């Protein structure tokens, strides 16, 4: 049959391990959410910079065209 003292010791240990693993996964998910949020903000900034550079390029092109006329 089952060894009763073994399960009296093993069950709390297994429960503690499962709770620890769950806490670690939960913490990592929050960290990943933070990283995703930061990357999204960085992407937004890069898109804004790209739009500004495109506008500057158009102005430069227009000035160059005007200079050639």
C-alpha cells in the first residue's frame, strides 16, 4: 500500500514547488508584458522619426529641384 509518512512529507514539498513555478511564470509574463510595451513605444518613436526624415527628404528634393531650374 501507500507509504503514509512519505506522502505527508512529499505533498507539501510538491505543492511548494508548483506554487514557486507558477509565481516564476507569472513574474516572467509581467516582465514580458513590460518589454512588449517598451518595444511598442520604441517602434512608435522610430515611426515618428521616419516620418520626419521623409518630410525632410522631400524638402531637400524640392530645394535641389528648384536649384537645378
